[in-house]
């Protein structure tokens, strides 16, 4: 019983330091693997329910396997002592698992994020893997890309008509030209790049506005 109380106390203290709402942490872009409805947490919750740690281990580096296995065993033991203990133990396990996963990817960790904050494309990507059909994701992404290209093209095309009428008009054209060309360039580079695991979110939508030739 002493060990159980000590373990719960340590976990409670640790949660205070890994809570993403803490003012000690600067706000960062949400990452899919940080969310309560993300694949890491879902895998962990299912593993805890079944009492089988194996499915969880794929989310961490080999050097972190022992730590996760040990914590998994302790979490299962604490879960049996009551509902409150189970909730606290589960939360600490999830926090630790996601933190180690993020560290293994070379990304910062600021605590678990609420469910429902994932971008539509990521939601569709998960659905595609579950259903085995990627058509909806392709449609979503290509339509958004086409819309973005056409909007920027329309502005640049219109601005070009008046580019030589005044310096101000010329600068307006240059600004719309930079936005249009760099948006297209970024889309193409992302589309043509080799597949790889990357958590970092894309830059803000107005990044091209700050990109100079």
C-alpha cells in the first residue's frame, strides 16, 4: 500500500510539470501524436484495457522500451486499486509515452492536447488507413490546393494589369506575385518530396508573404 501511495504521489507531481496548460510552456502548434484522440493515446488505451504492452512499444525508440514496459506493469497494478487511482495512473502513463515518442522524433513536448484539434487532412488520413481507401483524402487535399492556387493566381493576374500604372500598383503586383509563386512552389515541393515521418507542422498560411526573392 505504501508503494502504491508513493507511486501515485510521484505521478501527481510529475503531471504538474508536464501539463500543457502550465504557464512555464510556450504555446506550440498542436501535433497529432499529442492529442487525446491521436494514434499513440488510442493504442495505449487499448493496450491498458487488454493488459498487453506490445502494441505500445512501436511508438518509442528501442532504448525507451524498458522504461515503458516497467511503467506499464506499475500502471496495471495501480489501476486495480480504484477508479481515481486508475485515472491518475493512466494519465501519467499516457503523458510519459507521448513524451518519449515525441523525444524520439526530435520534437518538443508540452503535454497532451484535447481531442478534436486535429486538422481535417489528418482526420481523413486516419480514416483512409482504417477503411483502406484514400480517395476522400486525395479529394480533400487536391481541392484545397487547387482553390489556393486559383485564389492567388486571380489576385496576381488582376494586379498585373495595373502593375505599370504607379509605384504603389507595381508593389501590389509584386506582393501578389510572391504569394502566388511561392505558394505554388511550396505545394509542389511538398508533393514531390519523398515520404517520411515528420511531425512539424507547416508554416503559417501567410508565410509566403514574408518570403522575399
